[in-house]
């Protein structure tokens, strides 16, 4: 017995037959309807934007942190280098101050080494005729303000005029000041009347024009 196939040509009518029926238990998933609720795309877009913003903020913080770490490392290196340089400069400054102090002491000693030769030379040149010296002593500085060395001169003069002349010659020297007669008495020496005297004087720093310098000649 042959099967009969029926075809319904009327639109909208249900198909008959076992081969044209769909199982009633199967349902396909439904897609969201974009035209239904208008707030859903906005909420989804806002969430995506917040997520992107959070990712960018984290990346920016990490990059900023890396920059700060690099800058701190550079500043530490510069600080170490500057500290070494400052220590070197301070060491050189201390050495310069020490050298300046030593040079000052040497210059002072060099300046003072000609004091006594000048004093003795001036005293010798100031002695007039009929006058001779018996003793020359060094004197301590007068006080803390006047540190110039002094001399004490003792001798004999044939007359009062000779003693006066000697004192005037000393006062006229550019290297001597404050000439003071300490004692003067007349005495008999080998049957002759003489004036025994004692005087004091101080060293005077002369003007540069009073000092004559000569070149040193090296002889091979």
C-alpha cells in the first residue's frame, strides 16, 4: 500500500504529515532586543569606560613610579658625587689654609731676620768721634701692643756734646725710634773725665724707600 503525500498550498496553514512537524520541546536562544531597553547599552558602555580608565590609571601610576625611582637613583648618585667633591674641596681648602699659615710664619721670620743686622749697623754708624760702646743688650717687647724689639746701649763719651750727637744720630735713623737716655754720669777713666751713659731704643719698621735691594749673583 503506497503512502499519500498531501501538500497544502494555502498560506498560513499548518503542514500535515509526520515529516513536516517540528519537535515541540526544542527552543532556540533568543538574542537581546536592542530596541527594547535603551539603558542597557549606556550601562555597558560606562562599565567598559570605567574598566579602561582603571587600566590606564594603573599603567600611569606604574610609569610614574618607575620615573620617580629612576630620578631618586639619579639624585642619590649625584648626591654621592657631590659629597665626594665637597669633601675634596674642603680638604684642599684646609691644606691651602695650612700652607698660607706656614707661608705667613716663614715670611715673618724672613722679615725679622734682618732686624738685628739693621739695628747693629745703624748703631755703629751713629757713633760719633770720642765715643765708644761697651755693651749692647736686647730688650723684650714693651707690651703686647708694641712687639718691636729693643736695644740697650752702654758706653762712654768724651763730652756731653758727643753723647748728644750720638743720640741725635740714632733718632735720625729710619730703623730706630724712641731713643731714651736712662743714665748719665761723669767719671774718671785713666786720668780723663768721661761721661758714662746708658740708653734704650726701639726698632722701627722703615719705609720701603729706605731699604735697598741688590740682585743675587750666582757664581758657578
